[in-house]
C-alpha cells in the first residue's frame, strides 16, 4: 500500500508521498531510511501550517534559479523559527 503525503492529507487532499521527488525529503543512509523532514511535526493538527508548507514546497520544486530556491528556503527557515504563540 502506498504511503500518503501527511502534509497534503492535513489539508484534505490525497497524494502518494513523492519521497525523493519532494523538496522536503531527507535521503537515508547506511543506518536510517529516507523520510519527510516534517515526520516529527503533527501537521494534521495545523492545517494552516500544512498549507504554508505546501506553498513553499511548490516554490522549491518550481525554482528555476539558485536565487529562487534560496528565497524559498529563507521563507521556510522563517516559518520554522516563528514564535509558538503566533
């Protein structure tokens, strides 16, 4: 059975996990299997966060230049550093 994308599922969409084709995929190594960078975050409880992540993922995957990718990665970094009370 295919594994579904947890971020898409959090916003009511079904998508098979694209694994290494996803901008958020962390490749495995000798000891650990590959995984989503957000496996440890309960995105199902945060649909607004899931929507933001999907938007950033799309921008990262569509980036045509190093600058476009860097801008999207800065957005992701700012999102992940936001205070918990926002």
